[in-house]
């Protein structure tokens, strides 16, 4: 009896000691620490915030911000009509914009028709944006869920539904004639005869179409450009080492173009054009857009860090989250919701945490490859 009583007392004491060590507000050990794509435990970031607003003209503005970057989606005139995309990608410190005309846009697309906050925690903020053809020809043609993490210089973009291309016409390092840096370029197409940074209108990478110089399509696995299943592409200003880059899954991106833009007699290097699942059934995929502050080496180092910690979503198997945006949640023209972290958010990031429901598969027919800068 005494031995049994002693064992019970020791057990209770150990439980009490663990509770004291954990602290009253600490998450259970099984939950672990919240981590961004780079696999680094999230630290407190008082600047982590998200806001969604809608103006009197019906256009949405979305802002995601942390200690490193400030990213704003708003509507701009793209040459043929108003469009919503990233119009500010600010590197804090120098307070320098990388977005130029726009990042993560789609050629000749439309204003966003819906925006809402999906997750508001101290470990991350996630918003949802939707675009719909005003003539309702193809339904909701674009759906994205975008996440920002504490103290990280990147955003995570879940492309749940999308149109034919993704276009970046940025101002890397505050200029419009920057320098490309891509992982594996030295051996692309071969180490003995590298292609170099082949610029628009040619394709830098293209497994969907035959390359004239080789008479065949590019390697489906990305060849030397493949780092742990991802393309790492960056562009920066050599004078100040700042710019932006992308980490994109090789499995999703069929064509990569390096944009060489000629406007008003000037030829400039400004960004990328990606064609995901070109002329195929569009599957959801996750990619990353990041800020560059250390030139070519930063493109590769940060790009690898993101790719090493990245997990692709599996929305088909996702149980719908408790917060699903509906049309009734749309903010009125005079409302502005600014969200800040709270001490009660203990949910951890998982591969499916920011996904809601089952993605809508778009029209799978063949579509024309838009030239991104026509009339722009």
C-alpha cells in the first residue's frame, strides 16, 4: 500500500513539474513550434498583421506585413482593363518597393471580386483572394490563399485556381534593368555548353514545346535547375543587392520566361513569366515570393532555405476548416479590418492548415499564351 501511495505521489509531482515548466499559456508538447516554409521556429513579431478593405468603387485592398516586408494587393490599370495584383512589395529598412508595375499578375485579367481573412494568429496570417471573369465565361478563374509568417522575408501563395500565366513586371532593387540569378544556370542546358540567361521571347525553360535549338522539349525534371523539386529564380540590382525571387515547384511549372521588356526605346530586365500546367488540367500548387537583400548569393541561400522547408498542399484530402469565407462576409465599402496577433493563437502550421475545401478545377482547354506586356 505504501509503495502504491508513493508511486502516485511521485507521478503527481512529475505532472505538476511539467505543467510549471510549460507555463500557463504554453502549447502542448505534441503541437510543437509553429514553423514557416524555411523550417525555422517562429519568433514573436509585433509587426505581423493583415488587413482587408473594400473601397467605394468596389475594389479590394489587401495588406500583409511583418518585420521584414510589406505586401499590398490593389487594383491598377494593366493596359486593357483594371486588374488586381501585388502593387507594393516593400523591403523594410531601405523602404524600397520591388513590385514595379505589378507582381503575381495575369495578363489582361480583372479586379479581385472577393477577399477575406482566413487565419489570424501570432504564428501566421492567411488571406483569400478570388477573381471572376465579369462576363462569367469561365466562372471563378483565380483563387489564391496567401500566408505571411513572423520575421520572414517571403510570402507563401497557394494557387488553388489560376489562368494561363503568372507575370512579374517588377522593379528589382528599385530599377527596371536588373540581373538574373537562377539555381543551376551554369549547367543549363549542359555544363559543357550552358544556355545562359536566354531572354524573352525565347523560353528559358520549356517542357511543353520543342526548343528550336535542340529539336526537342526540355527535360521534364528541370535538369540542373531542379533544387529539391523546386525552381529557384531571382532578379536583383547589382548596385544595392536588393530584388526579389521565386521558389516554384518543378512539377507545376511547364514554362519559364525571363522577361525582356522594350518600352519607349529602352530594353529592360524586370522579372518572370511562368506557365503552370500549360494546356493541362490545372492542379493546385504552392509557391513562394521572397525579398532579396544580399544579391546573387541571397537568391540561392534563401531560395534553398525556403525549398528545404516547403510542403506542397494536398487540398483534395483536406478537411474543410471551420472558417470558410462566404459572400456574406464581404466587407462593405466603408469597412476596414486591421488584424493583429493575439496571445491566444496556438495553432501550428501544417501542410493543409491554410487550405479550405476542395479546389475548383478550371477549364482545361488549350489557351493562347499571352504576351504579358502587350499594351502595357
